[in-house]
C-alpha cells in the first residue's frame, strides 16, 4: 500500500522541529522586494523582512508558488509511489490552492489531493499536524481528506495586531482608518472566519489590554477545546507569547502548547509584535 505524504506551504508557520518530526513537506510562497523574489523561510526570514521594511519604508509583495513550483515539489513523492495530501493557505487570501490544483491535474488521477484549509498561519498548522498523525497511523487519503474537511470549520484563529502600519501600507486599511487608529491607539483583534480575516474587536489603549482581550476570548471557549494541542504564534513578541502560553497551561487542560513564529508572508501583512492563539474545537 502506498504511503501518504503530507505537504503544505510556508504560511503554516510550523517550527522546524515539528516539520522534521512529522516529515511534513513545505512549498514556500514568495516575498518580493522590488526586483528581488525571495522564498519565504528559505532565502528570507522575518527578522530580515522587518529590517528591509524599516530601511525602505515599503512593504514587499507576496506571491503564491507557481503551478510549476508545485509540480516540482510533488514529483518526487509520486515517483516514489507515494500519494500526496496538500493542505494550503485559504483560497480567500491567495491563489496558492488554485495553483496546487493546476499542478495536481498533471499527475495520474487521485495521486494528489488538494485541500483548502480555509485558514492561515498555524490554523493551517493544526490541520497539517492532524493529517500527519492520521497518515502515520495508516489512514487512507480518503479518510484524511474527510477528517480535515470536517475539522477545518472548527479551527479557531485569532490574533492581535500591534500597529495598523502594515495593514495600511498593504492596502488593507485606509488612510483615515490608519490615522484614527493610530491617534486613539486602537489595537485590532482579528479572527479568521470562512477563510478570510475579519475584525472581531477594537481594543483602545495599552497593548496589555489587547493581549488580555485575546486571552479572554480564548479562555471563554476552553470547555469546547480539543485539548491535544494549541498554538501561540507570534512575530517578534517572544515574551508575550511565553506569557500567553503559561496562562493557557494554567487555565485549560490542553496537553501541549506550542510557541511558533510567523513566517514572512504572514508577518508582511500583520507586522511585528503580532500575537495569535490557534486551536481546534471538539
């Protein structure tokens, strides 16, 4: 019986340890600064991205892997006789799923299964780890697909953004919204709903207040949590991520709380000091 190999893209924001431990294959998105096209997590890391933004005053553009990128990534697995399950960035946010599907059509029928995560960052990561566990346990492609498609509507992704600067530069926040938000020190709490980013709360005042709102929103759902694992994901906010991790460990029954860092694609839209909490519901 052929082995099932799990693929995802660089926006899953899983740590290198988890990627290696579960033998997950990553297809990187692109970060484009002027004429330079860099592979997310391969040829550029978030710390360098933030340096370049500070130096130039401009945000990079981001781009999905091409169908050819996906073909090259999938080819080795198919030639080895394995089947592929690819779980990628929400189709509401990127053409990544579309391009993966185009590539999959160039291989024999049913060898590559493409699943829209309807999520981003470690919202994808949760699905990928669940799929990797199932593949390790010998589940079939059909069983893994059914499980992931059932689970994806129960993934909770919520995060606070420290500054509206990146959303403004990226065209996701108007000049008026940016001015008023900066003047009033408004910190958005953003939630992923149906694959898109949606404003959940506007917290006015100190950052600690926004962080507490994020925690409160999560802890209000603790009885509905899948307690296998939970992610605290951040961009240059290690101390706050560690604090959130401790609070969740103390106030819930989650068995494993992972801290991971956002990759360049997510960081380029949300900016530094973003903190998110991601988990599956029962």
